[in-house]
C-alpha cells in the first residue's frame, strides 16, 4: 500500500 | 499600467488550458521581467509554476508590479472567442479591478475586446528551492502523454525507474501489470531530430511512485512543447517541465507516493 505525500512535506509556505 | 502582446494568442489560450484543471483561480504576478503564476491543487499534492519572460512577448510594458487575480475558467470563456491566428493584447491599470483582452486577426479585419473582472485571491505560495536532481529525462512530450494515458487504464500508480540506459514506467492493477521502457537514444544519430530523442542524465539510479491522474492532468501542456523534461530525486517531488522556446516554461511538481 503506498500513501500519497503532500508538497508541504518538501516545500515550505512563504 | 501593465500591457503585453503576443503574436500567437493561441499560445496563451493553451497556457490557460494547461493550468485550469489543476487550479481554479490564480494570481498572475506581473513585473518588469515577465509574468509568473504559482498554484496548488486543493490537496496540496500538485503545484503548477508558470514563468513567462518579457522577451517572449512582441510588446511588454510594466511600469509597476501588478497582480492580476484571475478565475481561469472565466478567462477561458473569453479566450475561446479568439481566432486561432489572432494576436492577443492584455492591458491592466495599476489599481484596476479588471483586465482587458484584445484579439486582433492577422489582417485586422476582426478586433474583439473583452474585459475580465479581477478577483482578490489570497493564495498560499510555496517556496520551491532550486534542486540538484539525481535523474533528468528529456523525451517527446507526445510519448509521455501516451504512456500516462495508456498505463492509467491498467493502474492508478506508476513507478518510474531510471537507469543510465533506460527509463521504465510500470503499473499494476486488478487486471494485471505492465511496464514500458524507453531506451536512451544513441547519441550517434546526429541526423535525428533532437526533439524525438530520449536523453537521460543520471547521477544515480532512481525509482519513485506517482499518481497517474495528476500526470494525466500535467500532460494537458503537451501542445506547448515538443519535448518534456522529467526530473526525479529520491523522496523528492517529480518535476515535469514544458519549455516554450523564448516565452518561458510551465513546471508541474508532484509529491511522490511512498510505500508503507
């Protein structure tokens, strides 16, 4: 089973 | 005052078609160097970044930075009225609440004027750092579109694995599994049209899983460029980039799916 990551784990909000 | 003009208005229509299914509204940030736009889908899984350079416009003037808050579906309704070979001009006052779009046929026999109401959009922006990717693949954009479309009939997640010889797209689902491998083109084919080649730059082999429905969304930009560049890193979002000659590029970022 693979879970979908979110971009917030990689890029920070500016 | 902000104004710009494109000889090929069609390009702009294709640009809006490339983003409007991923993000509903967006802020076109216009400054002296060009126009940029960043938007994320509601689940924060995918992001589109548009960067248009002033050099790509036949006319470009931006006295002060202007932000144009636009609903893309509404803009698309107006752009639909543009002729395939029309010239497009966009104008906006610095503090205006609307932007004007003018379409002019090649022989100026038909001129259309549209005024689009602007929106106040508070949009979360993500800082996307410049990244050194472990693997970069350049391939024909139509080939990538076809692979994503065809494999999504078999499974909803594609595994992309890259070695220095080839890039392999694999899927699995209820009916079974499949994979499609593209070998790196021989560098010897000097005659072959470069845009038809598969080029792989590899620092080290990479394998990542991605949801195909987002990739199929990104391939709406296929009409903008003959080639597409895929950049992968270990546990990094995939970057799918379509470069448009001297007008700039459209980049899509997609967070990976991680095996539990």
